[in-house]
C-alpha cells in the first residue's frame, strides 16, 4: 500500500437535529477517534477540519444525508469530499450484542464506506427540485386540512335543521363549498360553524390550487418531458422529479430508478412455481405516482387496456399486472428525468392559434375527436399534458388546414 493510503482516513457521521457525531478510522479499519459537533454552519466546518484534507479522505459516510444531514452533506461536497449516503441497519437487523449509540452508528457508517457496502450517492437537494419538494409538502398539508374540514362540515350537516340539511345534502363538492362560504354567520349556531368551515375550506382550496400552479410552472420550465408522459399530471410529475433529485445522473440505470421507486420485481419462486412479488420498499411517494399513471392508463389508454387483458389471460392477478405496468412506466420516467427538456410531438402553445386561424370552435373540435370540449380547452391551455392527445389534435388541425387550402 503506497504512502497516501497509509495516511488516508475514512469518516462516518451519525446525524441528528442538534448534533452530529463523527467517527474516523484508518485504512486498516482501526478507530482513530469519535467526536461530536453542533449541527450548524460552524459545526460543519469544525467537523471538516477534524477529517482533514479531502485528498487524504477516502470517503465520508453520512447517515440521513437527505434529512438531518442535508446541510452537512452540502457543505462537505462544497469542500471537495467524496460523500456517500449510508443505511445504518435497524434494530431488527443489527448484530446481536452490538451497542446502539451515536458513536456506534457513526462507526458503522465509516466501516460501510471502507467495505463499499450499502452506499449511494446523495441526492442533490437544491435548485428547482428542492422548490418542488417544499411545495409538495405545503400542498399535502393543505389538502389534508381541507379533507378534515369537509368531513367536519358533512357531519354537522347530518344533524342540522331539516331545511338546512335538505338544501345542502345533495350538492356537489364545488357547490357545497360555495354554499357553506355564503352562509350568514350572524345567525349563530350551526350557521356560524358551517360558515366558518366553508370559508376556511374555500381559502385552503385556493391556496392549494395556487401552489399546484406554481409547481406546474417549475415543471414546464425545467422538466416538460415529465408532463408529456401519458397520464402524468402536475402533482404526479412533481413527485417523480423530487425522487430523481437535482442530480438524476447519480442513478446509473433504469433498474436503479425502478428499485428506488419500489417497482423492481422481487423473485418469489418456489418449487415449480416461478413468479415475482410486489416490492414494499423504496420511495413510497414516487411509487404512488407511478401507480396513479398506471390506473389512469388502465381507464383511458386502449393500448394499456389490451395489455391488461393479455396479462389476465396469462393468469396474472390485477396486482401483478399493475406491478408490471409500473415497471414499464418507470422506464419512461427514467428517460424523461435524464432528458427533462426533450419533448417529442407538438407543443400545446401552438394549438389554440391554429384552431382560431381556421375559425373552428372548441365544441366542433370535441365532436370531431369524440371528446368533451373541456378536454380540448385543457389541452390548449397546457392543463392536459397528454402527448398522445396533443398529437391527435395537431394531426386533425393539419388535416383541416389541407381541406381549407
């Protein structure tokens, strides 16, 4: 082993909200020391000084690089260290008799770097994907709060006076929100309670819509290829973009991305039975996003319907079929993440000017394409990023132009 290796160190860090614990070992696996630092900017620099020159550090294993260790990870990368995200085994998988403490976890992280086991490149948590992550959290909380208010309002309506219950009982969600928000609060009692819930519901719905609009703007500017995937809406595309992170190139293959999303098939064969089972691991938000795309295609895409029918004839269950679909969709998403600006087919921005130049109404287009005029409007305004429908609509407009010409 050359002179550089003999003076090299490996670092492991166990991260927490207020403190980070550092363990240093040498190239032979011998412990050099364990140290504790504050989880702030000054502590990050002190921790880096303790590790020493990045040129003599083989690697730094950080547990929780995407949560409590996010700030430390960013700082170490800025300083030029080779940083790995490590997975310290949980209680069930920990070796019997091994202590559970911050220094012990930091040492495990360092030894995993030395062994090259259970390592991954940290996801970049900055830029537009970080903005999306924060917006997703805010929107989710607003939606959850809105659902709680709707349930509370409906429970009050059940026991409300007969006239009020009859007037509110059969309204749609949108009409109910409007009716509750307009109730006279001065009447007191149930009117005051329902009115307050209705106004809060209306406000939070508008806030959630505004956030979703901001998310769509970010995606259109940075990853239109995700929005162009059939069945992939704004919230779904945002979840997949966040799963990829600001550096999707860290994922070496589509199989890695599928494993990250929990849709890589797991072998579950026994005896003469050969099959794969569902994967319960991975990023569950991304997994749910792939599921949403799959069920949308199963309802509206004829090619997917044919595939599901074939799988059913082959003896596959519905769950197994959806698993196969999600794995296929993960392949599409991976390509879109690696080439986020590459969109094939027509742009939605060209459709409305072309239609208006021909003097054709939305209703006429809807009848010709056998869809509702609202779908046509959504396509023209970018609210429906369905590449297949956009191509169909564009081809129909061009055929009308040839007829007129």
